[in-house]
C-alpha cells in the first residue's frame, strides 16, 4: 500500500531552505522525507509527535529544537522574545537547513 503523500496543515515555503506548517502528522511523513529536512523547530507545547513521525525523525536523524514561544494575547501577554529569537536563529543557520518551523496548526505562532 502506498504511503499518503501530503504536506502538513498550512504548509508553505518561507525562504529557500525554510518551511512552515502545522504539526507534522503520519500522513505527511513521505512528503517531509522528500524535502530532506535536517531540523524541526517546534514552537508550542502540544501533543507528542505521532509514532510514524517519531520513527522518521530517528531514522533520518532530524534534529528537533523546542522553542516554545507562547502566544500573544491582548492586552498584556506577549510571546517569549528570547525563545522567538532562538527559533529564528536556528532556522537561519545553513547547517540546520532545510528546516521546518511549526506550531500546532501553522497559524498563530508560526504566522509570526
């Protein structure tokens, strides 16, 4: 049986070597494998990766960087600027690319 070959939710190219999306799921493993990713930058606390994604991460030796930035909520709660700077720095390092920066749905934190 063929593996599903679909991108994660709200997937997109940010710049050469830098992608953004929602949390990778089992149906997106074949798609992500084709990209040759070296790094995942996770911006949120959330559920664990599904087993198929964990297996791909281990087999492909993909680095996972946890940069939990939080969410802006008006009027007084702002993202963690230090964590956001860490995520941006990780994404821009050529030795870490190609990189996928993701949050849960690829909207709030990743949209920043």
